[in-house]
C-alpha cells in the first residue's frame, strides 16, 4: 500500500541521515534529508487529523507509529547531543493523537452524529491501537521516557535562563506547545495520564515519595512537573496539602542559588494546585510561600513564576478575600517592584494583568495602595508604547477608576488625555485601543461628580464614532447615556447630531440594538423639556422612520414596539406633538393614514412584555385619547381593552421595574451615576404617575364620557370597577 511504501521510504531517509551525520557528510544534503523527513511527518499528521479511524485501519499505520516511537526513545537517550528535534516533535504529536484516539468506545461514540458502520470502525480502530500499540507496557514506558528524557530542563534552558531570564520565563509560559520538545512532551504526558490514570497514578505517587532522595535536581523538577500537569487526574488521589506543609514549605525555604530551578518549579506547582479546593490554613501557607518566592533578592524567573501563581490563587473560584487581606499590601508591593524592574514588554503586560486580577478580586481593599500603583503605571504610558501594552494599561486604569469611584476625579489629568489618544482615529493604535478605551471612558463618566469642560469636550467624538464603529454601538450609547445623566442640558445641545446619527441606525440594527437605541432616546426625552429638542427631532425624521417601520411590518413586533414607546413617552409631555408627527409622516397627511397607524400601534400592544413598558404605552394611548382628537375617540373600544388588561396588572405590581440594560457592560457598583440614574428613574412619570387615576380622568373627560354610553354594559362595569 501507499502508506506501507511511504513508511519504508521514511526509514530509508532517516537511516541515510544518521549515516551522513556519522560520516560528517554535507550539511546541505543532511538538511535536504531532514526537510524530506519532515514532509513525511506532515503527511502522517494530516492523515491522522483528517482520517483518525481510517489511518489506524491501514495495515502499515501502526508500524509507522511504532517506528516514530522507537526513534523518540533513541533520540531521548541522545539528548545530551543535538537531537533530531523536528522528527521527534512530529513523533510526539502522532503519539499524542494515537493515545487520544485509543479512547474511542461505544459510550463516547454515542455522543457523535455518526452511522452505526462508522461507530463499528472507530471501535475496531481503538481495539487495534490497544492491542498492538498502546499496551500496558507501552503506557509505563511512555510515561517513563517522557518524564526522564523529555520533561527535563536542559543545558540550553539554563543558558537562556541566565542570558535572558524574562524572555525564557515568557517562552516557558507560551501556548505554542507543539513547536518545542519539552512542552510537547508535557502535553503528550497529560493525554497519557488522563487516559490511563488508574495505571499511572500509583506509579507517579511512588515517584513523588522516592524523589525526596533526590537522585538529581532535574529529575525532581520533572516529577514535580508531572504532578502539576496531572492535577486533574491526581485530584482526590494525591493529598496535596500535607505535601505542601511537610515538603514544599521546607524546600521553598532553601535559598541556595543552585536550587533556583526547584524553587521555580515549586512556585509553578503551587499555581497549578491552588485552584483545587484547598483549606484556609493551606491557602495561607501557599500565600506565604508565594510571597517568599517573590522577594527582591530571589531569582527573577522564580519571582515571575511565583507572581503567576499568585494570580492563579486570586482568580480561583474558591477565592476568599479575608484570607489574602493580611498579605495584600505585601503582594501589591512585590508586584510593583517586579513591574518597576521588568524590561520585556510581554512580561510587563503579564505583571499588569496579575495586578489587575488582584484589583478585580479585592476591590476597595486595594484603595490604600492606589497611589503606588498610579505612580508606577503613569510613566509606562506614552504614544510610543507598544499598543498591546497600552491596552493593558487602559484596562488597569478602568479598574482603578471603578475602585476609586468619585476619588478617581484626581486621575482625570491622566485619564482624559489617554482617552483622547485612544479614540483619535488619526492614531493608528486606535484599532487596538478603541474598545478598551470606551470602557475607561464610561468608567470615568460613571464616577464623575460634576461635568467639567474636559469631560464634555469628548462628547462630539462619541457622536462621530456612532458612524464609524458599529461593533461598539452598545458601549457608545452607554457613554452617551452617561453624558445625558450627568449634564442633560449641555449634552442635548448636540441633539440634532444625535438624532440624525440614530435615525440611520433605526431599522438597520439588530433587534437587540433597538433596545439600546430606545434606551438612549427615552433618557433624552425625559431629561429636558420637549421644546429643547422637538424641532431637531422632527427634522431628523427619526420618529417618521419608526412609524413607517410599524406599518410596514418588517421588524419583530417587540422591537418595533420598543421604538413606538418613544411616541408614548412624548405623549406624556405633549400628545398633540405626537399626532403632528404621525400626520407629517403621511405622504398626503390623510386621516386614513393616521387612523391606520393608531390601529396598528394598538394591535401590536401585546408584543410588549415588561410591565413598565406596558404601563408607558398605556399612558401614551390615554394621553392621545385625552386630546379629544376625533380619530383617537374612534379607538375608544381598543383602548378600553388595553385599560382592562394593564390596569389590574399595575394594581398588583407597583414599584421598581427598571430594565437591566447593563448585562456584560462594565457597570460600576455604587457609583455616583447609580445615584443619578435612581433619581431620574424615581422622577419618571411612568414611575410616579397613577395610571388608574389617569384612566379615571380620561373616562370623565367630556368627549370620552359621552361615548361611554354606547359601550357594552359588561365592559362599562369593568371600567367602573377598575377606576374605583
């Protein structure tokens, strides 16, 4: 077969390469052979990825996998020399996937959408792998080879550690495991352990017990690596807490420079296990160990590894702020020291993210250290700073602003220029910074006690961005909302621009976006008198567009009724203005058009689900009726149906029914804006107005009262019962 022949060719090329190396052959020829061998590896990896079952069922496939494993073992014995790295890497990838595919069984296959025939073939392939390759003996040998040969730190590792500690620490934390031997071996080991934990866990635990005799430091490092990589498989079978208390605590205290690799591994290991339901006492010990490994006179790689362990600890689901509080000041101080000394941009970004994680989980408790944080972060920002680092700083400043709340006004001199820079489309970096800077901008607005010229000067850019950045529409509208809440008069001097921009969005945005647009407009309408923005609203054509959407029926009912509640909102201020809007929307200003709009509006009332929105619509209809307009009076029977529907509902449910528009947007708890929003909400006529009293006034209106005599007695009885 083709596969079988290719395997023979591969062996021939590999043997030829070894022979040439032994004879000091031409480097160019050796390189050409290595390229050819790599192409064979790419072929096998592609086949395995595309056809994992069919590949195994090829007669020669497992022979090829065995050949790769044989070479992995041989090369593992030669690691002191220069290994055939790419060939071994490809072999490890093939072994890893073979181990993974050997787990096919009827239970796992039932979860896949495959035919019975395909299921049988998959089970057969798994049987072949188990019987002919992934045997009990292979599992033991594989684990031993990986731990004792490929998971060891090498002389090259230590050389890089000394020459460029930050770069080496960053590289070891990289996710590109398939391109380097040790990370690839570690990933292969994780797969092996997860699939064969019952066989390997006892062996691994025995290694942990006996490695205390310390055959070599490198071997202990590899065994500890295996304990960390296998945390999911070992949890519940390995009692980690006594291990921390009785061994790691002692080993971490040994400050001999020659043991720095062990201290680094201990920090890494603590970071892996801290997320596994530790007791409070053990967590305290781990915090102490991690802090001890972050001190200034410790090796830099050890400190960086310990800092990541600290980040893992604070991000743990079971994080308890009370446990870390005694260590918080020390943790922040040590992180800031490292940040001050770091030079590699990637390391600086990581340290900033660790600091942000602590701020996230400790909140107000970090306020005493805010001055130190700001003092250190400020010099890191400049127009020439790497955009990704700038982004990290923006995110951190956003969290700081939220934590400091109204005290963040002291940072406006720093934050407002940063926002200006990030939202300036003339800066190429705005592509990377815009989204995060919108969060910072909104955080600053939420925490601002009073409007300042500097804050207000940013508003026109928010309006301009409505055209430019549709992906961040929600965040931009939240920013505009905050401006309206902070200073409605100044903000709505820009009403013509705002209305024109949002007119373009109406009908073109997703239904969910309609809710955000309506929220902003509704806030604007209730924040200042109608005479401030009425003319601009008419000229924008926004409401005429909404009315046309209603009668064309091209949007979901709930979305278009969201928009129509804007007309209901305006009816509270001036119902005649709303009728005027409907009239001028008509091509010929015909009464039939107005009547049709009102009918359609009433017909779609049931698409409104929220009690507060239903009350707003009902108030709007009732205000329109009370104008005495003959067309509205004709709709009395339809309106009575709305009254008898909403009235009892309102009687049962009175109080706050505020819509939560924030969701995943970064809203700050207990901000000044929260108080401002609460005040607006509780002054909203929809909240304060007595709907039953309004209906009572409506039925007593002369033009309405005369029509009620023509209403069915049963319906009339319902109305009388409602308004009593």
